[in-house]
C-alpha cells in the first residue's frame, strides 16, 4: 500500500514516515524543495519536492497512492503574516482534497491539533465531543487556521473519499529540527529564564506516541471521526520544573502574574492592530491562563492509541536530543 505524507520533514511528519516504514508501507514524502533536514534512507521511501499550494507537485506525489496523511502546515508567524499562514493551511488542505479526489484516492488522515477544541478556564479535560466554551471565539491565528482546515477537509468527505482527523496534544521528543514545538527546551539550553503563568495547563505527548496514533487512525479509524491524541496533563509550572530538573540545564523559573499577562495582551493586541509584527507573541499570550488538557478514551478504544512516555520522559528526550544537535538546528 502506497501512502503520501505531506509535511514529511516536519517534526511529526518524519516520525510518521518512520512508523509507516516499520509497517512496510511504501511512502511518498512531499517535502519543500529547499528542505535541509537530514533525510531518511529506505528503499520503500521516495521523496517528492513540492508544496501543497502547487497542484502539479501534489499530483505527481499522489500517483499510485491509496491514502494520504496530510501533516503539512505553517506555524511560524515570524516568517508569515496571519493571512499567508491562513492561505497555506486552508487553501493547501483544499488542494490536497481536490487532487486526491481527482486521482480517486479513498482516504485522507488530516493532522489537526488538540488546540482546535479551545482551552478551558478551569482544570478540566477536553474531548472530541466536549470542546471548551471558547473554541469558536478564541483569538489564535494558528489554531483558527487549523480549525477551518479541518472543517474544509470534512466538507470534502463522500462515500468514495473518507476523512479522519487526529488531534495531537503538545508534542515533545527528538528530531524537532525547526523547533516548531520545543522552543522552551531551546531557551533552557541558552540559559534563559523560563516564564510560566498560574492557571495554565497542557497535555504533553511524546512524538513517537503521536506518530503511532496517526498511523493507527489510518489503519482503524472511522470515516468522519475525530480522534484526540492526548498525553499526560500537567500545569505550565510543572512543565518548567521538569525542564529545570534535567542534569545539563541551568535555568531560573519565574512566574508571571495574571495582571501582567492581561496588560501584555492589551498592549500586544493594540500593536498588532497597528500592524506591528507581534502575531506570534499574540498567539503565545492567548494560550496562557487556559487548560489545554485532553481525554483520549475514544482513541484508545477505537484505534488502540497508547502512550509509552510520561510528560517528564518526553521532555527529557527533547533535551537530550538538543544536547547532541544544538549546533545543527534550523533556527528561524
């Protein structure tokens, strides 16, 4: 069985590739032409330079495939404007669906995010059917684009084109070459102060567990279903403490008050309104003082999702990998 994976050189994408290869799938990996991350070498893996906004490269990569895992997506608001990020994520998803249906491909696994369900103001968990009260109104550029992309993918579903969505939690682990998810770990290696807020929580999921969950959704998932892939639910303070406990890390932890966060949000929103490029900071601030905790009972029941790493183990694996690859990273 041939599978196309978009975003194949991304943090999650490359781990999905490895998992598929272990299961003896033939993998078509769509990567950007300028990609510089270390390549995986395997006789069942073929790279296709291109991008999701280019239908010609999509069609070339999809030929002979029976299913697609769509893991490509923009996250970097330092490089892209909100409009460009929105265009890449939403239009890219639309084009993936259109080309797949043109080539009679039967199944799409859309890689979404737990964050599309919103964040709770109190410490309670999210489920596929119980999103946070703010999930439709939360001001967050990246998560809004992912939510709209997911809705578009489901709207393309038909009897001949099955769509399944997976919603991974906050990803930690090795091989995040672009620091798309583990910048806190990078800051710790630079001996920066790590700041945290009270009343903030996240679900920490190891990258290999996430990749296994995505592949299991391909194998066992129901058409039209979302599967939340959560890890261990912890507070922001506990996450910072786990980072600080690493034997090679020397870092100070500092709490930011709710009043300070409120002031920063107001100031940042005003500067964004005036077109200052503070979009990434805006997304970070709008993530705070909410609980992004998840419950994966449905995924465990229907697609045999399992977590093999605790939050501390996932964080430690990230830090250990950074120690060995610090000088090779693509920091932008």
